[in-house]
């Protein structure tokens, strides 16, 4: 049996220059010091609000849901 687990990831938005095409665009980048995943969206926002120093290079950020399929074992006689 499988179940869907949702975690949340905090990514920073950075303006980057593409020299080949001569234009700027926004890129999602991992932020150093941020935990890999959060249990809730609010936990990610709370972490961002209390860690200003880690976010100094990423004044704009997004919180994205990350879905994981997890295989679980369930005894055959267990109620659903």
C-alpha cells in the first residue's frame, strides 16, 4: 500500500543574467542553512521569519509543496 506524504521546501528567488540571450530572469535556488523539508507550510514561513541572516541573499522566496509516495506495510486483518 502507498500513501502520499506532503512536505514543504523553502526556495529563494534570485535575479540572474543570461549572457547568451542578453536578458535577466528569476531563478529558484536552494538557500544555504535551510532545512531540507518542513512538515507544514506555516513551519517554513516561521523559519523564514526567524532566520533573517540566512535569507539576506534571498529577499524573495517561495514555499513549495513536495509530494512523496511512501510505501507502507499494513497487516491484512487491520481495518481500513
